[in-house]
């Protein structure tokens, strides 16, 4: 073990610390008051917690919020954004004018914390439980990077992940899932401070939440402390204890008073989510011995943080020097660390993938597993796992330097057993992408996308490179029946703004879908893969698989000249093969047909208009779309005269082919529909 | 307290009990083997649990699986469906031929249990955690009905809710949420048996799930026991203890061996989800001393259950006699019980609702609250609550006989504090609808629909009368910003097969949407309501609000004759008001416009073709659709020449009107788009 950093933070005097807490308290309340919108309660109640954390523990670079070894601080109670912005002001990231722009369009201080909008914000939070759950992914990333890169003399990756959470988060199922996993993994450097003010929107927590949280966390293998959340020394000691506990994550249950300081509203749910009102705010300032002035930062507080920023920068400097020495001694390792932290891909990573030979039948989930393993061999930062379905989703990476599963105390590896925790898995991978150093993926059956949808939404909103692998992507699941058969999931995935949803039609389309997902540095992707075997198309007969990248392409251009086509068949994924069969049948009947493969509607929409018109010419009105799902999302392509072969209701339990037949996803059923259309 | 039922079940001899267990074990394994698909592991491991439960505790009517006072048995580990079907065979609900049809199309024995497909199946399960979470709603319903209807002499509602759950369920966040709520409510008659076989699909639970489950449940205010799950007497005693514990729900952690009896696969994850194989199955039967014959039921087992069914019917008869006496003494109450249990609505319930006067501005969430309260006064079975957002969603019912919130030991009430547990809330209300006696609703912000989507999906699949209230239904949420602003949620709700999604445009449309949801006995509904105030349309100028029921209707027929219209404007919810403003502006310019209100696309699709063509005549190609959401779902109505005014990306944080302006949801922006279209 290398020696830790030598510099320590100089804590403020008790009196100054109280002043800092009140500065945070009222900077926050002032923001809410000026915006006439927001949540003053938790900021006022957590001011001492944040003071102790920020003045005595948090290690950051006030000039560089992207420093890979900074402590992470995640505000899981995202509605307390005003408090985070007050912190970031004292840290030097935000100006008082920024605070005055709280919750206004174009400001750096939106209603809830948003990554990318505000320097120093580690995660977009607001949906309760999100931040806590993402922090588990961050803390795991820290351990995994440390194992990969640290040497006996150089702890280049060595930081804590702090979380501020409230009662609301603690009731969320995803927090339970994430906490159970964090305890299982023994994430000793994850330190959660739980602002337990016992107040929720509907009233006291006694109305709905009476479990023994401390005992529950103990059961989940956490180190648990209970303190007075307004006692600065108690908070400090608890954080010290938490840092000293290496084997388990820590939760500090800090009893606080919501809206602390507000003479009439403190301790009540009315303090939670609306401005205090001018009079109450003034009275609160008076009661706490603070000046009435708005957005007031006492000079000694400002001076203290001037010094503080210097100390923080010295810490960063110390790390920089260590990193230089590390670079000198372990140059390749240091360069590799910088590469993965930057998100740059290794050179010539695409060469690792071999195309599949035509003719063989391969399920795209199996192809996906092979592709991932080829990519994984050359992209060591590609890491992830499944929600207890890896044998089915085929997502274990068995190639490359560290093909192990990570486990408590053994973080050199790239596979993660998430357990049956889809929701936390989604957040976890968001946290990994936010932390940096990894390209995460997660996998489950496609129908269980529903369980992790909030995480997918925020992944896309945060523009994270995060890959969601969904297998068993249609009614061809068969015997497991309607609860396991996705029907509306393609539509609901495509509805998420910014998300790219891939559904490759064969093994070779799978290759290019994976390439696109890996290359998409500023956006999230989902890939939907078949349970059943699918023929690998003969690319000497059909268009090159590389065309996949365009989202939609004419697949059988070699068979039928573009110009002559009369009927346009468009299909995604496994349904392309039915489309090709329909085309063959129609051609037997002397009809002229073009078949378009549609692996990714979003990628297609991003193509130039000329290309889009070539693939979907306006004049071609006889359009047959085939997809094993609801029509939603296809009407625009179908147009006024199109025919859709898909599903309107939930699936059925039976052997897959029998289900397809019963539900009309067969050649005869398709031909009948075409006949009915009078084409 | 009335005396309990006098009849008790005669347990089988120890030897016969073992035979019954093996009968269940191998009937299950035979089903999986014959189907060549399914899960033998848990059925074989839980055979003793089910034997003890079924022979000594479960109170049902083998001739009437709808008996309101039957014990509920929910197989939360739905993949063990073969075991449930074996049980139902011995109970008399299924034939051996049914078991032989396991996982085949058209059989009564689908891959996972499906309500409505199989007599005696209480809930569709398979997605892990679902059954457990629904059972909490069932157990609460039992207590609420008991409080409403029982008298000191007559416990007409008095049953247990049993759950069989596995390791997978226990990792799911929704189970935590539901268990925390069950502990909080002190559901003493909920008895969970946890088949703890320590095996998951990826391997041992040690890979991902090492928490102390017993301690966690104790922390959540449960009565906890740990037993050997193959010891029939231990199981029996534990269930007795659980029944004796009145104040807390019970969990019995039963250590079992997955695939018990299979000589090579028992205790391993290979036993979980695939047929044992002929040889292994034969060896298992031999090892357990059972004949090799497939689908074998020993004569003494069959004879025992013949007697058993008689005992069960005698129990039902005893209840019937009690109910007759109850009916005689408390006729109105008895009739009311039968009414709510049947799902019939009270007479003239619609008269309770008063139309809102035109002119005033009312948020539809506020209107919704008023309507619910008017309905609630005459429909006492309308019960529900919010995920800690009732002050915002306006869903407390303060009218009628019992306007209280339920709480531990105080179940006379109709409002439920769900806590910040959206997912469990959704399942809970499914459980209430499955139990019978109530019309449940739940509410949260619309964007948090994502958190409860699996429950909504299954609600619709099970065709439950369950009402999902989603307020803050657009970017007009404003300051809370993109994490709180629904964009794709309307599309994703409409994508769910069978679900009806309502988005009323004003207070009076809200009335009829609520009527439609209440009347929809065999289907689920969602209602999306505005945060912001909306004008109440003057129905002397506009079409009657009752037209809402048709899903889409010409709202300004009085202003513009149908025949003359040149431009068709279609809008839902709050966006209708922008549509009307656009129409007014276009008319100023001398254009002929028709405006269609679109509160429910699904209800519209159910109308006769003639009506649909009248509202959306083919000749009217200049169609402007306005909705604060993604285009998905509207392209079919827009057609090839339509213009959509909506959103493509996530929202923004700022005052609502400023957000709308920035994102182009305003009159000038709409007029500009119409100009660009060259109309």
C-alpha cells in the first residue's frame, strides 16, 4: 500500500464552521425564495452535514471538476439542489449570480442537479433513489480502477464516494437493491450520509415508513452509525469512522430538523417543497443570528474558502506530482489510465471483430456474446454484467486480461454479478459511465427493460455512453408466455429521447450495432437480440453488413434493382427474415419488391435527407412493415397506404413457432394481409 | 370477535404426507419434461412446503375459485408454475390432461401463472417480485373488508394471504418496498414462505446476495422464522406460529435444496430452468422411492384429496351458513358486501358528479380531486393513495363514510399512504383489484410512471379495473426541470396493450374520463392531469363534455361547420387550449378550421368506423397535431401531410411559460410551423 496523500485540510474554528453552515443554509433558502420555487427544507437541515464534509473531508480540484481522482459527492436527494449550488459556490464553481438564476432557463442552476449544466455536479438527480444507486456504480468503478492501475508505490486512484440521501430515497426499491449490492461488494469507500428528518411530503415518516433503517443496513452488511446531524463534531467523527472502515460501505444516519432555523416551519412538511416566504425567511435569519441581507456570504467565510481552494489545489498538485512519478515508472500503465479516463478508444479496436460466415444459424444473442468477447479482448474498459441472466443473455466477457467476476476484496475483473436487481443495475452502469474509466453495459431479458426504465431515461438524458443489452426480444420467447414476451418494449425504448435502439437482423448486423454503440461517446444505446437462431445472411447476395450503421438500408439491392420496385418491405431484427420470405414469394408471383433492413430508426433519422429518400422513396407507397411488436413508432414510415404486420395484444405461452403462427407472424399470414390490401 | 370456523383439516399421516410431496414433486417435473421447457428446480424443492400448506392450512372452495373469503395463495416465484398446477390438480381445479398440456398454446397451464387462464390462479406472476408485492395489496384488502363488513358476531371476511417466494424475488426492489409497507401496516395475516435454496441462474446466491434476510425482515417489522424446508412438521409449526402472530406479517425462511431428489442436479443451478432430462428424472423418482410412471398420482393420495375436497366444501358450507345468518341480521351490509365483491357499481353513481361551470381556470389535477371526491362519496369501494405526493396529485378522498387513512390496526378507511414506493404501489393496487371488493387507484407524478411500469403492464394484461392517476403531465411542470417533465410517457403509456390512457383537456373532460375508468370493469386505465390551471370550456359554445367518452370528438363544431373545414387541429389535454388558440388565429386569417379534442386514443379506436371517419375525414389532409410529448403514436393520425407540434428532446428547468416558449409550445411557434408547411 502506498502512503496516502500528505496534505490534510485545515478545519475551520467551531464558530466559523457554524457561520459556514448558516451561509449554506441561507444561500439555499434565498435561492428558493428568489425563484419562488424549490425546496428549502433539506438544505437548511443538512447545512451542518455539508459543512463538516466540505471543510474536513472532501478532496476536489476547484479548477478541474473532471479530475479522475476527485472525491465524488452525489446529492441523491436532488430536490435539495440549492444546497449543492451553495456548496459549489463556496468551492468556486458557481458565482452568486449563478445562484440568483436558480431554476431559470439558461442558468447553470436548474431545479434539480443536471450533469453537464453545472460544473461540479456529478450526476443528474431528482428522481428519488437515483443518486444513491449511481454512487454504488461510482464507488465500484473506483475500486476497479484502483485494482487495474495502482501499484504498490502509487495509489493514483484512491478517492471516496459520498452520498447525501434523505427519507424519500430510502423508501425506494432501487436503493435497497443498490445497498444490498454495495454491502455484498464491501464498498468500503462509499460513505452515505442519510439526512433523516423524518418528514415527507404527506407528513411524518411515521405515516408510511417505520422500519428500523439502521438494523436493515446492518443486515445488508453496512457499517452503521447514528448521530445528531446538527452536531458538527459528531458528523466529522462519523465520517472519520466511515473512512476508517475499509471492509464495508458506511451509512451515517444523521437525525436532522427539516427547515432548521425557520421558527414556524422547521420540523414540518410545509418546509419541504415551497419557499419559506419572506417573513419566515427573515425570521429564520434573525433566529440564527445572521444578517438579513440576501445571498450573503460573510467575509470570514469567503476568506476561509479562498484559503481552502488553495489547499484543494495543493492536493491536486500533490497528486499531479505523484502521477508524474508514476508515469515515469509505469509509462504504459499511466497512458492507459489517461486513455480510459478520457473515453478515447484503443487504436484499431474494430479490427478485433471477425465477420460471421454466411449460412449458419446463429441467435443474435449468441452473436452478441461473441462480438462482445472480441471487442472485450481489445477494449479492456468494456465491463458489465447481467441481472442474474448471463447464461441466457450471453454477456460474460471471457477474453482479455482480467476476465474474472469482481467480488468483495477482488476488484480485478470485468464481469459483475448484479443479482436480480435490474433497476439498480441500470443506475449502477450510469454511475460507472459518470465516474469515467469504463464503458459499461448491462443485460437482462428485453421485457424486463420495464424494471430499469428510469435509469435508462436518465442515462439518455445525461448522454452517457452506456449500453443496455436486451435479449429474448420478441414473442419467440415462446413457452415463458406473455409476462416474458416483449410487445411494447421496442416502442417504449424508441420513445426515449436521445436513446438509440438497435435490433440487428443477423450476426453480422450485430457486429456493426455493437460498433456504433461503442463509438457513441455522447449517448446511450440499447440492443435487442433474439433468443432464437437466425440465418446469417449471405452478404455476397445481400448488401454489406456495414450498411447497418446507417440505421436502415436496402438489403436485397442485388436481387432487385431499386428503380423497378413496386412494393417496399421494411423489417427489423428477426422479422427481416420473414420480410425476405415475403419478398421471395411476391417475386414468385412476378412482383417487384425491395426489402429494407431497419436495425436502428434513430440512426437512420440522422442520415442525410438524400440517403433517407433513396431508401424510402416517396413514390413507393405500398409499404409493408414487419415487426414483432406494436405499430407505434412505425406509422410515419408506413404512411397512409402501408400495411403493418405486428402485434396488438400481449403474447402467448407455447412453443415459439406455434406462438408465431397463432399470432400471425408467418409467411401465409403476411401474404393474406397483402392480399387483403389489394396490392 | 366472532368464533373462528369450527372445522379443521385432517392432516395426512407422515407417510402419506411424504407421498403427497413426492406426487407434487414429480407431477411438476413430469410437466416440465413433457413440455421440454420450464423450471423443475423450485417445484421439487418446495414440494414439502406446499404439502404442509395445502393439507393443513389452506382454506378454499374446490368448486368456487372466486369465493371471496378463500385463503389466497400467490406463487411469487411464478417460474415454478408446474408446482402450482400440480397443487391445483390435487385441489380439483385441473385435470391430468391439463398438466400434460403444460406450456402449450390453448392449454390451461401456461408457462407462468396467468389469471383468467387457469382456475385457482390468484395472480399472473413470473416477473420476479410481482406476486409478493401484489399479495400485500390482497392482505390489506382483507383487513379493510373485514373492518368494513365484519360484526362482533360475524367474521365474514377472515382469510390468510399466503405467498411462496424465492431468492430472485427477494433481491427485487419492489419486494423490499412492499415488505416495508406490509411491516408498517402490520399485516398479521400475510404469511410468506421463502424457499431459500441459495441458487440463482448465475450460480449460488453467494455470488450476489449475501445480506442477512432474516435480520432485514426483522428490521422491517416482520415476524421471522427459519426452518428446514423439507421438514413437514417444522413447516406446519411455522405456519401455525405465523397464524398466531397477529400484529406482524410473517416470513418463514425455509432452507431447501433446489431440484430435491434429482441425484445429479439437486442443489445446482442446472436444476433451475430446464428439464431434468429423462434419465435424471427417472433416477430421481427411483431415489425418492416413487414409481417411474409419468404423471402418477398414487391411489391413497388421490383418495386423501377426495376426502379433502369434501372437507373444503364443508368449510365453505359453514361459511355460507354464517353468511346467511349475517344476511338475516345485517341485510344491507351483507348485500353491500356482495355488491362490492361482484364489482357491480352502486346505482346512479354518475349522478354524484356535478359539471364545472365554464370560465374558471382549474388544473385538471384539481378537477380530478374534486371528481374523485364526488365519486368517492357514493362509491365507497373507490380506495387508493399516492406515493407521498397526495398534496400535489390531489387524490385524498375526504368524502363518504370512512375518509380516513388506514394504518396499523386501523383499517377502516379508504386512503393509503404508500410512501415513496411507486413500484410497490402499482403492484399493491393490482393486488387489491385481484382480491376483489375495491376499485383501487394510485397516483404520482407522470414522469414517475416509469418507476411502476412493470405493474401497469401486468395490470393491463390481467384486465384489472385499476386506475393510475398521473399528474404534472407535461413540461408545464416548469422549474423542476427535465428529470420531472414527462416527454415520452404518453407514448409509452399508449404502447401498453389494452391500457386506456386519458388526458382530459379541462375539468369537465376529467369527469367523463373518470366515469369511463370506473365503468371499465375488465381493463386498466391511466389518467394524465395538468399541474397548471386550464380554462373550463364553455360547453354552450363547444361540444358537450360527454363527448369525451368517445375518445376523440369535434370540440368546436358550433363554431365551424364540419363540411367546410380545411384544416384539422387535433390536440390532447392542456394542449387543446393551444389548439383552440391556433384555430382562432387561423379563422382571423379567413381559414376554415376544425378542432378535435383527443382525450383517449384507445377509446376512439373502439368507436364505429363511421364515427371515426366523421371526426377524421380522409379528405382532410392538413392535420395539425399538438401534444407536449414525442410524436410517436400520432403519425398514423397525422398522415403523410400532417404537421406535429410537440417535443423531440427532454425538457428544461424554468418557469412553466418560459419553458413552453423556449420549446415552441406557443401560438407564435405553432403559426410559424403552419406557415412553413405552406398551408
